[in-house]
């Protein structure tokens, strides 16, 4: 007989002698045991001593203490941590969606939890731009061009705009223009350039050739003609108008007719005519910048020079004959 349920059962038989035989059974039926579990983990779970990194189902078979099969079912669920990179840029400071504020360029990480309880990390590469405040100087000759505008005088120009990072930008530019003074004046057969230039070059207007050695602020040509001066200042150049020099009726002096004594002088000095019978109509004194310092009208054969600051001077002596002699005078 087969029994599938626990209980008391009786079976009757006949012995070999023909007698009745009765057997009473107390039957205990044991059933297999099945259990079910769910394991939830982040990234990795250890099952039976082994790391598991993906969701899957496991079935384990063993024996109960009654000797029946025991089944254990495990449902493994793996959730994963999250990490992402974000870039951001701002002026002064950047505030992330979570409310964190950053004031310097750099890499920053913020850690959160997903709804499954796993880590969620956001890396922010933050670029902080700063406002630009700049002071510049623009140097030019006569005319300057800045941001599409033309300027003809020294002035401060301010520009307010936006940098490529979106920040305010302020640039103050001092415009410095150099205008060489190319004006020349004329006294008889001597031309005088205005003082203040760095260099002087006298030119022959007939062919615009540079006259060798003519680099002083004044110029007395040997021949009649038209002459101009090229002046340079701070790298800027300009050329004057042409002036006509004519020596008609004026004879160049080939011999010494006047002298300064003493020369150099540290006190009183005189202009003396070599020939006491020779008369002078004027004496003009010029400084190194070709500026007229003093003029003495109708001097005698000996004329006292004024007391002047130390330096080199050019003294022109004009004689009654129409001749002119230029003397160098050193005051100490």
C-alpha cells in the first residue's frame, strides 16, 4: 500500500497457519521545503562567496533534517551607481542645481543617492570668468584709429563691452599723438626749424636730396635755392614747406672779421671786430634750439655780450658791408 498523507493505517493479512494478522501503521509524510528570497544590492553582491555584478536568479538544493529535498530560490537585483560629468561657466561665481556655489575654476564633485539607494555623483568642471579692467596707451603719428573711429588729439577713450566669457569688460585707452612741428622761419639766408624735435635733416627741394651734415636746427646754405627740413619726433616724421634762400647782394665772409673774447667765458665776454673801422649793424644770439635769445642793434667795434646760462650759443654778427659771420660761443 502507498500512503501520501500522514495518518494511522491498518492492514490485515492471513498468516501461514490461516490465522488473521493485523498491522497498524502510524505514517508521517514529510514534504520538500521551498523558500524564496530577494536580495537587492548596489553594484556588487556576494552570493555563496562569489561577487555578482548583474541581476539574476539562483536555485539552491539541500536536504531537510527529515531527509527531504529543500529548495531555496534567490532573486538577485543589482542597481548601479551613477556618475556623470557636467561643464559650466559663469562670471564671478557658479551655483549648481543643488545650491552649491563655486567661485574658482576647478573640478568639483557632488554626491547624492538614487531612489534605489545607490550613489549618484555629478562632477562639475567649472570655469569662472572675471571682469576685465585694462588701461592701455595708443601712440600714433598725427592721427589714431581705434575701434573704427579716428582721433586727431590726445584724449582718454573708454570702452565698455562683454568678454567672450560674458563678463563686463572696461578698457581705458590714452591716445597719445605725436605731431612733429615742421614750421621753419627765415632770417636773411639762414633757416630755423622749431625746437623740440629729436632729429633734423635739411633737404634740397629741387631734387629732395638730403644735404650731408645738415642736421642742426638751423641751416645756412652755400648756394641759393629752395630748402626744407625733415623733422623727427618719437619716431614720427614730417617735412616742412620749402623756403627760398637768395644771397643776391650779400657776400659770404671768407675771412675772420669778428671774434668773441674770452671764449669759452665764465663771466663778461665781448664781440670784437678785427678792423676797428669796420661797422656792424646787428648781433643776434641763438640758443641750441635755434631760438633767438637776444638781439643787439647798432653795436660798436666792441660789444659786450649779456650774461646767459651755461651752454652753447650761436652768435651772428652782421656787418655794414652786408656780410655775416656766425660764431660759436661757450658759456660756462
